[in-house]
């Protein structure tokens, strides 16, 4: 079986019965601080579900080629943070429309939009933790606009609790005001915050660690 890593054919790869074992051995001998981000079997890139299914299964004898792609941890984290910044930019554009819906009494349609909006904030909080795990650092200690991310998070959680309270009481006026005057600017703040954090993640093992990194 031919095995390539970032377009380079690997030689003397230890044999393994399962894909997971093979990837672990390649990780130990070839990757250093990099991570495998893509696995293709005979030209077909595996999605997350296909990869999970194949990891613990025996390697089929008919597989002819395995192509792997890797990425530097800091590059991977920076790309993820920039992606979140873009999502918050898009969310900001939707806030005015949601506020108008609540203001007109269209509770049902607006409620679905707010659910998606809250899910984005939850994703952002998880991403901070996951990106921190990849870097071995607590990203909530990094700074944006002279304040640690942890302080921005505390304010965000307070606002989300206020939004949930307004949802529970179906206070349409308060919901419209929160979305228009609180969360619209918050989206802009968090878009800038994630862009700022991404800029603090230069690629390469010799890059200086940002403040608060371990």
C-alpha cells in the first residue's frame, strides 16, 4: 500500500492491522507537533463518520493508497478562530431582522432564529476550550482590547442569561431591545475578538507564544 503525507510518499512505515494503529505510528515518527487533518483512501476523502467507522476496523487488503494531510497546530487554531469571526459577522447582519420580528409580534419565526444564535455562542465557548487544548494554553487568559477573554466571557454569559429570561417570559419588547442594542454590537465585538486571537497564533514551532500561553 502506498502512503503519502502532504504529497510526500512515506517509506519504511511500520505495518499495522488497523487504521488507528497506523496513524498513531505515523504520528510518532513523522508528524512531530503537527496533526493529521485529512485521510483519503484510494482518492476518497473520509468524512468524520467514515473516519470513525474505519479507525478501529482492520485495514482492507484491497486498499492501494492512503493519502494524509497534516497541519501545524497554530495554523489549525488560527483558521478555526477566523472561521468563527466570519460567523459572527454573518450573525450580526441577522440581528436587526430578528429584532424587527420580535417587535412585530412574530414570536415563532424569530424564536427559531434566536435558537440558532444561542447555539453559535455555545459553539464559540466550546471552540475556545478546544483550541486551547490543541495549543496547551488557556485562551481565556489571552487578551483582546486590553482585557482577558475571560472578562469578555463573563459579560457574554450575563447577557445570554438575560436573553433566556426574556424568552421564558415572552417579553417581546425586551427581546427586540436585547437583540438590537446588546447582541448586535456584541457580535461585532466577538468578531473582532476572534480575529485578534487568530492573529496571536502565528504558525511554526519557533513562533513566540502569546501572553497567557503555556
